[in-house]
């Protein structure tokens, strides 16, 4: 468990205003998906298939909310990170830990390496478009080094709290992108003579159509916006925010303990679904603009300069002078994705080290050391891997499609781990049904895409 957990408090957040003060972890989850999921994959899916695959966006984000909520519920009610839960799933064990943990970590490690290496390459291409005197690969390396610098400064400068720093940055990014994309997709486009659309056009995309050639891209979208690795990191982020510490106070009576846990579960749900709502709005906006503008132009953004190609969304609707605004917003989104994933992955390594250690707790010094070493290894792995495979959109697409394989793994894990949550705080039957249906539906895309 992370040690930078915030100050302990005795109050129980009952009022909405009190609960809103604790919103934050879900915004990091949302920002972590912006770069690969919304800006790149959702836009490209719209450009490839048009509005008819809107159902992929809706169900992907909808399912994400329930997965995130149940991951948070497990950590809040058991005081364990989700990786600790994975290590206890029944079945064959290696070094005393469940087979499930190793399979999950292997897939997670590959996907994080592939997707974020692609994101780094995309940032490099974006910056080269703005400052062509430096190559895209050099910009990619410099961006990754800046990310590493932020993490190391945040963890070692006493007056800084790395979690609080990242949370504030992500909230700014999400707020900015939400306002910009709301205007573009839902105000400017409908009023445009050339690119207008109706609600009927949107509803037509909820009929489970899947045009030829769109299966892989649909899987990539599901992986990056639905089953994203940031969901696993949500467990460590709510712990770092202080949810677990504040949910348990020594000296509480049985009645107070019950009241406190229910209050913090309510905070977690509020945090989860506000983040999911923002994720849906941003994803839908990028998807619609891709489907309306890029699809009509028969243009599918690709390659190192994919972001510059996507910028036509802004220049076509608002005019060429908005080009730099879009590029700045896209940079913020892509950068936030890499930063959040690097932080989450480093935190998860701390949890894993503790899980395999005989120690019950992790001291502040140990946390800093493990976190910083992990961050260095993670960032340099992205740099090295991208130098071997310099195809950012391919990496993001393939990595996202592979990430959708996490759906059935989430299903197996969460339905079992729910039994470890104290009775009275477990997921409702309706949530179980929703998870099972969605897991089956999206897992089937890997095998029955031709039926569409």
C-alpha cells in the first residue's frame, strides 16, 4: 500500500459538498485514457466506420464505469490493492501467488509497453509538426524524459506530493478538453451547413452494426477506453488519495463504522461516475467529429503525424487559426496519458514488491526508492521499444486491441473478489448481470466479428 495517503480525519462525508472535495482519482483515470483512447482511437474509429459504431463507444465506457467501481469497492472494503486481490485468486500458485496474477501482469506489461511507446511517438510527431528543426524521435525521447523528471521531482521534493500534483494536472486537462470538445461536437458541428448531424443519426449507431474492416479498430477502442490499464491503477490512486485511511477510524462504534463505510462507498461511486461521464463526453465528441468530418473526407489519420491529420477537425469547423489550440490540447491529452500510466505502473510495482515481500508495510523511504527505480525502467523501456518499432498508430491500435482481452480477465477476477467483500457492501445482482453480459459481448468480437 502506498504511503503518501493524505492526512487522517475524523469526519464522515455526508453532504454532496463534502463528497465533492474527495473527487480526483477518477479524473486521473479519465486523463490516462485521453491520449490513446479518445484523441487517437475514437477519432480513427469514427473516420473508418462512421456513426454506425457509436454503440462501441457507449457500451465500452458504460462497462468501464462498473469495472472501475468494483475495483474501487474491493480496495475500499478490504484495504487491499487490486493486485493483492489477484494474487489470492484460487488455482495453481507460483511462489505462493495465484496463476491469475502472472497472466494478468504479463499481458499488462506488454500492453503498457506497446501503447505508451506509441503515444510517445505520437507526441514526437506532434511536436515536430510545430518545431520541424528537431526530429520526431528526438522529441519523443525528450517528452519521456520530462515525464520521468516530473515523477522524480514529485517523489523527492518534500513540499510536493506526487499524487496531488498529478491529480491537479489531470483535472486541468480533462476540464479543458471537455469544454473544447463539447463546443466542437455539440454546438459548432450541428450548426454547420456542411457537417451538421441529427439525434436520429446518433441513435442509428446503437444497432450493433460493425462494418467490414472496423473490427480491429473497435477492439482497440474497447481496450483503451473500456478495459484500460488505468482501471487497475485506480486501486492505487484511491489509496493514495486517502479513501482507505479515512474510511477506517479507530474508536468507531459498530454503527459509526457502518455509517463511515457507506459514506466512503458513496464518495467512491460519485468519483467513479463523474469520471466516466467526462470520459464518455470527450470520447463521444472525438468520435463524432471523426465520423462526420474525416469520414466524409475519406481520411483515416495514420503515422507519426496522426495528430496533425486529426487537427483538420478543428480547422474545418472553426478555421485555421484554431490549429494551434488543438495541437496544444492534443499534446496535453497525450502527455497526461503517458504521465498517468507511468505513475500508476510505478505505484503498482510498489504494491507488487510488498506483495512478494515478508514485510507487512512499506516505509516512506522504501516507497520512494521502489517508485523511482520503477519509473526510470518504465520510461526508458518506452524509449528503447519505440526506437525499434517507429509506428505509433499501429502500436496504439494493436496494443488497444490486445488490451480488450482484459475484459474476460476482469470478469473472472471481480466476480470472485466480490465474495471477499463483507456482506452488505457487495455488488448488486444487477451489476453482476451487466458485467457478465458485457464481458460476453465484447469478448465475442474477437471471434465472431465476421457475423456483423
